[in-house]
C-alpha cells in the first residue's frame, strides 16, 4: 500500500483514482502521518425482496420448542 502526501494526492488525484479502480489501496498522509485511505468501492449490495422465498421454506409449528431442561437453563432454573 503506497503512502502519498496531501499535495501529491491533490495534484495527481485522477491518476491515483485510476490505480484504486485497478484494486490498489493508497494512504494519504499529512506530514508523514496517515490520515485517509483511498480504497475501491465494493459493488452495491443487492436489494432484498420481502417474501422472495414464500412457498419455498417450511417451518414446523414447534420449531422453537425446547426440551424442559434446556428451557430451564435459559431461565436460570438449571444447575
């Protein structure tokens, strides 16, 4: 990861962005101290569609029933 100073970054921003688009990460520093990092953006997350799996998933009516000993442990009654 290359480090450049602010003056260099301002002067060569277009070139630096081309390198970032190619996958590089570049640190921008002020007086030798890193203050920012140029990194490529990830692809935007897909928008989730509510109900897209309707009819594809079956959940048993008792899916959240616990045996008594395990339920008691969660309630603090178990030893």
